[in-house]
């Protein structure tokens, strides 16, 4: 019984840690969106996207409102979004999106994570060519006809429409558009009365590196360390 309790406790703490990290990430995204486009979601599509993503991870409304209020304050940090590129062990390409108020600290930490994880931080352009930046919208499939939706969204930049699963293994429709069509796709879905579960800009690999279970574990350890860093927003890889 004691062993079961310890496992459950560890799982619970891991879930809390992941939730706290998600809240921090979205809080920074809200700050960046408000600084760039103001606090009114009606005129700020980036902020509307943040609201959708906050809801997807069950971020409390009061925390969202507090993040907006902080972003409007004079003491609020200015975050710069910086993309780092590198290689994990076994030739797997890694992209690390960060939002930081201290470039020196962030690059030092990211480099340290790569070195300790058996990888190497690269120069700008060293691995990004192996990815394509795309808009990714996750939709609940209820009430939607995938074939009809595909035809309706082609004129707004649709590149791919497929099926996927969410964090709780629920079935989802995944809509992908080119990065440059993200705003068009977001508006098209809004005009059709479709509210995505989440709307993200993601780096999708154009080529993948096959790995075995042992190699995948090595790469996953590095990714986990990077994701735990306070300045890191998202980590992408081309592990197959």
C-alpha cells in the first residue's frame, strides 16, 4: 500500500509541476500579446489565442486576468522571444523556443542543458531547415464533418487536416496551416463559430530521425531538462 501511495504522490506532483509550467508559459504569452496588441481580445487575435490555450490547460480565469493586469503595469518585464537550435544525442534535431528577460542567463542555461544531455547547441539556421513552422488548431470533432470542413478551409490556408488525440486521449481534429496563414485560419474558424481547444504555432519536422527505445530515452531526458527551464516555452524535435 505504501508503494502505491508513493507512486500516486509522485504522479500527482508531476502533474502539478506540468500544470505550473503551462501556466507560466501562457502567462508569458499573454504578456507578449498584451504588450504588442493591447488588452482587448476583440481587437487582439494573439490574445484570443492565449485565452483558448489557457482554457485548454484549465488555467483559472483569475490567473489569466492577473496576467493581463501585470502586462499593463510599468514594472512588467519585457520578454524577448528567442529560438535556439541544436542537436540531441543520436543526431536528433532540437528547436527550443524561449521567452526571456535575460539573454545571457538563458543562452548559458540552454547550452548547459545540451552539454549535460550529450547534445550540442548550434548556430542559428543549423537545424531549423529540417522543420516547417505551422499553425496547429485542435478541434473537438463533435458536430463537425471532416470532409466538409476540409473543403471550407482550403481557401484560408489549410494544408493538412487529420485526426489526433489530446492529453486525456480524447479524439481531436487537427488543422494545420502555413505560418503565414495562421491569422486567416484563426478568423475563418471564428467566423464559422468553431472555438479550437488550442491554437499554437509549432515547428513540424519535414524529416525524422529513427531511434530505438534506448536512444529515445536519451533524447527524452534532454527534452525534459529543457522543458523544465523557466525561460523555455516549447521544445520541438524530429525524433521518429
